[in-house]
C-alpha cells in the first residue's frame, strides 16, 4: 500500500506521472478504484499462494517483486522528500 499512497501523493501534487497505462486509466477514472486495484492484486496473490507455492518459478518471482517494490519505495521517498522540500522553500 505504500506504493499506492506515495504514487497518489505524487500524482496529486503533480510531482510525477503514472507510467503504467492501466493504472493511470484507473486512477483517472476514480481514485477509490485505483486503491481497490492496488489492494486486491496482492490479496489475490495471497489467496492463490498456497496452490502455487511449490512451483519453481514462484519464489524467484516473489523475490524479484519484493526487490523491485523496495527500490520503487526508496525512489518514491527520494522524490517526495525533494518535492516537499521544494514546496516548503517556494
């Protein structure tokens, strides 16, 4: 959810643009739909995980996903810090 919140803040303050066309269209349609989608996808993964966990590709894919979201959250934190600093000094 931190990715969703950081992205929402960045979009609301015009610090960033959403690059994913699907997520962008959902966000432009309705912010609640955006949060619903960002919440439901991980919940679906958790629901299906017991059935797919023994497949060889699951652990590497989940590890890569966690690493990518970690990097994305650091990136969000950096631009949010710079953006808020810029707003505070303007």
